[in-house]
């Protein structure tokens, strides 16, 4: 079986990973932390810039406009 962060049980319905997903990714050596909406946090600014650029370049028009797409849910959860 694959790690929880790659399956729906490790993904949050509101976007990103839930705690179980982050724990399974950490077990594989990833360094993941929970989302932050604090705009003074450098992680927040970096994430928003990186993911907004990914949304523009790597998603089609349908996914970019769909509020239920994973990238839009993550951007909303981070407050971008």
C-alpha cells in the first residue's frame, strides 16, 4: 500500500494534507508543516508566490477556474 499522503485519506477535503498525510510524508523524510495564514511568515509568502505561479503555468483553464481543484483549495487554505 502507498503512503497516506498520496491517497485520499491523507488529504484534507479543504485542500492540502491533513495531519495523517503530513505524518506519513515525514516518515518518508519530507519536512512538512501545517499551513499558515500569517502573511508576515516567510513560508506564507514563498508558498503563495510558488503555487500561484504553478496555477498559471501548469493548470488548464478548467482546473484554474474550478473551486474544487486541489491547487485552488490549497491556495484558499493558505489565504493566498
